[in-house]
């Protein structure tokens, strides 16, 4: 499953879920808060990979994808 959302000035967030068992999956969250000059200089991006998530945890990630701004998600996962 793939969820994606685009914002202003090229900002985007995507969430990819790959099921590996009945109630578990592999999750990758990719956030680009600012594209930067030529796509490199000044770029604000982060990728979070979760090896094993339950369906309840996936629901939380999907809800955050649409409830929070892209900038807020970037600051939350850029740790």
C-alpha cells in the first residue's frame, strides 16, 4: 500500500506499507519538507524505516500523514 500527499513548494510525504505476515508489515515513511536548490543544497528531508509494525501502528502513521502538516511531520521524525 502506498499513501502520498503533496504540499506547497514541492513538499511531499509518502508512506509505503509492505505486508510480511497477516497482522505485521514493513513500513517506510519519506518526508521532503523543502526541496532545496537543485534538489540538493538546503534540502530538508528525512526517511524513517520501521522493520515490523502492527496494523494498529499503521493506522496511527496513516492518520498522522493527513492530520499533521508536512513541516510538523518533518520535525517530529528528524531526530
